[in-house]
């Protein structure tokens, strides 16, 4: 009987951990793959043309940030 209770407690704990990880993943900010700028309302990210991940909408400012090394 106690084995069943232990197994049930372990499943509940695993479910709670999985839900916490999903919530953290949803709330994480995305970063530009080219310059590393974090996504915000002023700097929305779009899909990179080569399909390597999110990148800045304004390519010129992105390249300038990358050249200056600011992350």
C-alpha cells in the first residue's frame, strides 16, 4: 500500500516539475541569433531568412550592433 502512495507522490512531483519547466520556457525572452539583442516591444524579432532562428526586424541596426560587439 505504501508503495502505491510513494509512486503516486512521485508522479505528482514529476508533473509539478514539468509544469514549472513549461512555464519558465513560455516566459523566457527570445534573443536575436545575429546580434544577441533581447526581444521587446521596441525591438520585435522576426524569422531569420536562412531559418537559423529569430533575428532583428531592422537588418542595418542588427549588423551595426554585431560589429560593435554589444550584447
